[in-house]
């Protein structure tokens, strides 16, 4: 009788199981990479929106008068709206308004709303600041 020769190597089941484990691990890695790419793009978009908002805010007092009202427009692919209204102190700290009155200064709150993108990819952000002008600056 001949001795049976022992085979070495992997069975088909072992190869398939290894392939499934590899595919699941690879899919997980791809999902993590995709998520970080989306987060990076979102951070870049918000950074660009903040820089655009800064540019628009700098127009307040030059091209956009510092008077109560609303203004809107488009700038570099961004849609924006500005609301200017009388400043209301936080926590009813009226000393700010008293100082402004003594100095003949008007204080206004400026809120900027900026939007970009279309459809499901539409994003928005808001920014606020305070602007002061001397009384009698605008008619």
C-alpha cells in the first residue's frame, strides 16, 4: 500500500474567508478616508465663507451705510444678507450706551448671513459685529 501524500496549501473556504475579511477591512478604511475628505472640504468651505464674510463686513461703513436696515447681494458665488439695527447691550449693561451718548456716538449691531452651494449641498453661516459712527455722519 502506498502512503497517502499530504497536501499543503489553503482550502477554497479559507481563501474565501480571507478575501471577505480583507474586503470588509478595506471598505471600512475607504469609509474613514471618505469621511475625512468630506470634513476637509467642509472646513475649507467654511474658511472661505469666513474670509468672504470678512470682506463683506469691511464694506459696512464704506459702500454699505451704517444705518438701520437690510442689505443683500452676491459676492464671489456667495449669497449674503446684512441686517443693521440699534445695538442692545448684553445683560442690560447700559454703561456702554451712556458712554456712547456722552461721546455723541451711535452703536449698531451688524448681522451677516451668508449662504453658498445648491440643493442638498447648500450651506450657511452667520457672523455678527458692532459698528459705531459719530452722530450726524449720515443724513
